[in-house]
């Protein structure tokens, strides 16, 4: 009852304001006040770390980065990516055995436009006692035929761009060919591995050459964490062979629930340290009740993402993209990157979490692998500050000399856990706000345990 009365009085007080000398206060002005209460006066020269970024090219001659597709130039990857290490025999074995011994495993999803595919196991070469991998087919005309599933699995494919998906170059017949990959003609990687750029991981499939049909419903994506500590942090895709054809009577192999007919590892295409990407850390407080902000509400972890810019040949012309690597979503609001509402990418969804109220990768709530996605940008865009970020209809901004909702830092800067004090973690942030120095305030970490 008391509360209702209070609200009534406030409304009355606010209504009367419009008849006084007070101008209505904008959201940003209210935000400025609470920001300065926490961090002190904002120096007019502070730009929050945002600067024009180099547009990504890996060719010294300034040649464009290349086409959408498989990138077989393994010797180039090291210049801009963190390339996954070759798998050890022990790692491959523990993964193979897990898939061979686990019937109908429950898979999960990841969301990567740029990723590696690394060969793990070709079914039939070392079958388990449960999982057949080599199948006996009863022919309609009588007699039987033995087929090894993996040998009929061609055109490993990913994503939903086309009905038949997109081929993962060089991955055929349950293995990767040696041309251009792995131990073939490059000396940079011992494993058979391919880098896929501007694809997606919505699904994986294969073309069955026995029945001549594509299958996109016979795979499972498993985190290494549930397999064995020696493959923790990795992700594996296993396929369960199936086939169907009419040969004057139906011939078929039904999936048997063992996804060991072909196993590959997939790994996100993470930016190499020290490359041209920059990290953006986002604070969504402006969309809260600004009358009741507490010091632990400031965490700049409501979205944490890296931005790099590159040109790509796609659909017949050169297009500029911001490649976004989303690390964390430490808020519970509808927060989009790249545009407002449907025009942008919602951060919880991007990290494959349906509930907007779940915080991700900030110590409270869910833990998920990064998301990697691409946003088309205009040719003149080269600053991470130009990637729009919205909380609902409210755009989050970082204006020079004004209280900010975004910070830009190098990609090795860690972000905050929930409910710990920003001001007691980055000791010199306040100095930076007040005097524009030091601009590497993020190196003044006082309580390391406050960082994720
Ligand atoms: Ca199987
Ligand atoms: Ca947060």
C-alpha cells in the first residue's frame, strides 16, 4: 500500500516538473549522472579505447582475404588464427571409443561461421564390439553384400545454406584427402584439417554414395568435456551411417544409434593474439531503473565480443564484414549486436541459450562455447564502435567525453564476473575516466579473481 502511494507521489512530482524550470532529463543525461557518481567526472578527451581498425588482410601485397569457402592455405592460418594443435593418438582413441560405446548420445549446438574441421576417425578401420560400422545388406534378388559405411560417406557438409549444404573441402569417404591438408603438401599441420570461412554449424551432413542421397539428420555434436579430461574444451561431430535405395526392392541400412561411422573434431576459428581484432565490453545499466543503481551493477560484461573487419568475395562481389566473436552475455535483457531487434543478433540466442534470463560465461549461469558470426558493413566502417548494440530499443553508445556504455580493449583483456565491483577490479579505470590516462587502465587489475 505504501509503495503504491509512493509511486503516486513520484508521478505527481514528475508531472509538476514540466511546469517548472526543469527541462525533461534524457536517458543519457540520467546515465551520465549515475556514471559520474560511480567513476567521477568524464574527461572531455576520453574516447573509451575505440580507434579505427586495420581492415583484415593476410596478404602483404594488400590482396583481399579471399573467397567465402574452404581455405586450404594452412600455411596462412597461423598469421591470423589460433590453429588447433594436432590431436594425439590417445585423444583420438578416447573419442573413438566413446562414440563406439555410447548409444543414442544427446548432442548440443554451437554457432560458428568460421571454424576448423579436423579428422578423428574413419569408421570401419577399427570397429568397436557394439558399433558395426561395416554392414551386411540383404539384396532383394537374394544374397548379401557387405559395405563399410564410411567408404560410402562422401561430401561431408555443413550448414543450411542450400538443400545439399556446403561441402567441407577435401573431406570425403570418411576421411580427408591429403591434397592441401594435413600431412599432404603442407608442413604446417600434422593432422588432416580444413578451415571453413563464412559457413555455419546449424547442421552437419554427408552424401551417401551407395543410395545417392544427402542426410542431415544423422549426426551428433558432443563436447569433449563429457568424453574425457584429455579432450575437455573440444567439440566432436559423429555420424551414424544410413542408406536407402530401390533396386527392384528396398535396400536399406537404418541408423543404429552409434555415431562412430565418421568422427571429426570442429573448433572455432579464434583470432590469433595480437591480430587486428579488438574487444568490446558492454554495460546495459542505461536500460535499468537509474534511481537504484548499485556499485556492483557496473560490470561491462552484459555482452563481450571481439570485432575484426575483412573483405570477402561473396555472391559475385566484394563485401565487407565485421566478424564478431561473442564471448559472454552477462545480462538478462534483450541485447542485440548489429542492429535493433530482428535486424541484429540477440546475444543469448547466438550462444545457443533460449532463455534470455540466463547469464552466459560470466561465472553465474550457463557456460557455452563462443559464437562466431558475420555482419555485413558499409565500406567506410572500420571502427568497432560503429557496430550497433541495442538493449531493446535503446542503442548503447560510446561518445567521446560522455559517460559510456561500451569499452574497447585488446582481445587479451579479461571481462568481469557478476556481482563484483568494477571499480575495485580495474584500479586505474577511474583515473582514466577523469584524466584520460592511463589508456591501458585494463592492466591495473587489483583482484584477479574478479575476472572470468
Ligand atoms: Ca552407426
Ligand atoms: Ca552483468
